[in-house]
């Protein structure tokens, strides 16, 4: 997994438009995430970044446009009409701008919830607790615990999630997303609220996740040093319109991008 293979997108969108009443939150968005890449989506507050994630994950259905997800080469799935849980099972996982953990569950239980979206035994199996279901549950608990070990949270496995330090809560949210075994991981402002040391750890974590899990990452982020450091390519949204895309070094000196950000103040 050393960088993206050219011309093999894990995600591509064409003409994605999202209209809320009189507000066009996304206008004709054509977007690509190359397989194995870390791609960033940046833009001023209210630009439409989270709305784009909500369209991809089935929370909103775009007014127009095509969203094609390719969990592996040669396989394409149209996301537009699918429900959120189906999109998760197909291999798109996300975290949220404001952390959404099950605060009163333990760290391990939070990861198990992520696993559950992939479980074969349905509700009936869970109620009957037959042999197959018990075996599957044991395998899920082992898988979850191994994930916690891999991401430095095993010592807190039985702690209640709300008692974790903030940085560890952000990390746990990423681990829970990984428990769904995604091909594409969407991170909505993972550095929000982190201090400088925690942001540096996040930088390493994002690279490690890409290598270790062999997945692609789409990152919404306001922390420009993080974006410039981890991204293979960057897209810039302003008032729902993509105004630039390219390698980070080009984006940082693009006059349109500079203007969009300076215009904010
Ligand atoms: N459900 C909704 N109904 C109406 N308007 C909405 C809805 N969701 C988002 N919007 C509007 O769409 C625009 C884009 O919002 P969005 O949350 O996607 O921005 P963002 O780029 O994620 O901003 P931030 O960096 O502040 O998180 C905003 O004007 C917002 O008010
Ligand atoms: Mg947002």
C-alpha cells in the first residue's frame, strides 16, 4: 500500500447537488478518492463538507448526481438510493464532527457495536443464542479486543467511554468505525478539540490506519498543517462549489483557495 494506483478510484461522484429549500449546499460536485489514498476535503465553515459526507453515507439523498463506491477493483456500487446501514455494510464507515460514542457503554462495547453491523446472525439468532450465534459473538469480541490492542486502547477496554480523555475518545470513534471493516473511512474533523501533541498523534494514526488496514481515507479537516502533512490530494469547497483540487503543495498557494479562506474573516 504505497500510495494510490492511478485511475482506480474507491469513490467517484459526478454532479452531486444538494438543495435545502432555497439553499444549494452542494453544487455539481465531481470528486474522486483514489484507492489507497488519503484525500482531504477542506473549505470554510458552512461550505458543505459535512453535507457531502451525509450524502455519501445515506443520511441525505442528494437532489441530483451519481455517487459510485468501489470496495474493490472491478466492483462498483451506486450509493444514491441506499440506506445508511446498507452503505456501512458495503464498506463505507465514518466518524462525526461532534464525537458520537455510546457514553455509558464500555470502550469494548462501543467497538462491538461497530462489529455488529457485519454480524451474520440476525435478531433471531441473538434472541435464540444458538451455537452459531455464540461462536460469532466470541469471534467478534476477540476481533474487537485485537483492534483495541492495535490502537493502544486495550488497557481501557472495560472503562466507560465517557471517562476516557478527549483524545482517546476521538481514537475510539475511529476504532469503532474500523470494526465495520471499511474499504473507505470518512473522518469529519478528527483534529477538532485536540491539542498540538494529540494532533501529532492523530497524524501518525491516520497514516497507520491506511497502511495497516489497507483502506482509503477521506478527511474533512480545518487543521491545515495536518491536511498538508497527511494528504495525497486536496479538494476545496466554497459555498457548495469545488473551487480547486490537486496536491497539497499546489492547493496551499492557489489564489482562489487563499481568497476563500481570507474572505471568511
Ligand atoms: N438539514 C439541513 N437543512 C438545511 N440546511 C442545512 C442542513 N444541513 C446543512 N445545511 C446547510 O448547508 C450548508 C453546509 O453545511 P455543512 O454542515 O455541510 O458545512 P461544513 O462545510 O461541514 O461546515 P463546518 O466546517 O462548519 O462544519 C450550511 O449553510 C448549513 O446550514
Ligand atoms: Mg462540518
